[in-house]
C-alpha cells in the first residue's frame, strides 16, 4: 500500500469535483477548492473521521469495500478506480458486465434527475441505482442478490415481478426481455454472466425456452409502458433510454404526457412518497 500516493490521488480527485457534480447544494459561503472531506465521506457512506485519516496517511489500510465506496462517491472512471485499488495494495477488480460501478458521465446525469422516476440498469437488467420516485413507482429493485438481481431472470421465475404490468402486456414484455438477454448473450458469450442466466432459464422456464428457440430480435427494450401501481392504479408512461457508449449500462427515465391522467397520478405519487404516506 502506498499511503502517500493514495492520499494524494484522493485529494486531487476530491478537489476536482464540485458539489453540483455529486448532487449536493453549493451553499453561499464556500471557500473550499472542490468537495470537503465530510462531503466525500457522506456520499461514500462512511464517517468523516475514517475518510480523513486516509487522506492524512493515518489509520488502518482501507478494505476493498471501502475503496469501492470511495470510487463511487468520487465518480471515478473504471481506469481511475483500478488505479485506486492498486494504490491501496489490491489487484484491480475484475471487469465484468455485471459491474456495480456506474460510469461517471451516467452518474452525473442521474444526479440531476432527483425528482424524476429514473434508474440506471446494467445490460442484464440489474438495477444499479434508482431515484426515490422510481422506487415508489416500481418498487425497490436494488436489493436482490444472485441471479435474481437480473429482472430478466426474475421475470421468468418470480410471478411477483410481473404484477406491476397488466396481464395483457406480459407476452410483449416476455419477448422484449428475451430479446434483450439474447443481445447480451451474443455479445458476452456462453461463459459470461449472461450465459449463466440463459442456462438457468432454459432449465427452469418453459416459456423462456420456447422464446429462446425463436431467436427473438426486437427494438429497444425500454418502450412505452403501462404500470399497475398498487395504490394509484394504471399509469401509461413513456420510457426514454440513454445507453452508455460501452453498451454496459443504460439510464431509464419514466415520464407521462402533460395534462394526462397518468401525469396527475405520477405527480400525486411524488407527493405521497415524499411525505411517506
């Protein structure tokens, strides 16, 4: 572990960020160059004292989990994240399609959508981050583990995952999801995480197996959606999608036509969720 260079690297990246880059208010009387240490600690889910000791070359060697949290908080690129790990005395994390590390440009856009129903997805249907309104609309989709992290897997194995869509829409969603998974499988190969999901579904879902034999090819997965909310009923929403240049992640944003009943329901949901009703 190179304490001096680790501390110096963290300081340069902290000073290169502004509060608005990470979704924090700037405040009126601000003299600090870049972010404050306590701000980095807050967005990295750790104590100010713990983070400060790393920058001051004190304290124990940070764990891989702590370095990963700091990398996310500082919006490091994958190359910068790998460098951070090496400075901490660890090998660079293996880069796989399932990586939880959200690309910095995508994260900056996501941070600006705090009051919008939006979420960042991996190419395997894993929800990496949701805004609070997306959680209220779709439910918390970030807490799953194993293969169930993938909506593609849950859709064909867990009936609960289908409840947010009207039953008439299920066949279309099944075909879209199978097509999306086929793209990832073709790109990553059989020995990838996509391959593991496909193998599990072929063994456990006759519906998926039948669709897989048809080699489904469709357009963008995030098309217009009908969401059946347990409290507000049916919402008809548009889903806009921004795909990262390396095709590993996408940002989904859900909106409704202004003046429509669904627009009013989405506005009401933001009030209800915001007040914890």
